[in-house]
């Protein structure tokens, strides 16, 4: 498998496995949704820099979700 194919495969798998809307993923990564669609369909190949943007976006989304979960748990603990 060539490097471009490998990059396209890993980003496609990550986008599908995240189960997040592609519009949201694109926004988090500061990329266009059409760019993500082109990668998934094989029309374009992502650059390493773009993959890093996807990774950063996913990490930031994860951190936001963890903060929200922690806030919910704090309120639950106060209610006990």
C-alpha cells in the first residue's frame, strides 16, 4: 500500500469510527466537509498536515466531552 493510500485509509477509518457528523469533524479540524468527502471517496489524498488537523480536532472534541462528563458527575455527587 502506498503512503497516500495508507493516509487515506487511516483517515477514512477514523472518520467512520468516530460516528460524528462529517460537518462537525471538518469544523473541529478547520477543514472543509468537501475535503473530507473527497478523501473518503478516494478523489483526493490527505496530507500529513491535514491528518494532524483531524487528530487535533478529535482530541479537542474528546477533551470537551470529558469536561462535560465531569461536570455532570459533580452535580450528581452534590445531589447525593
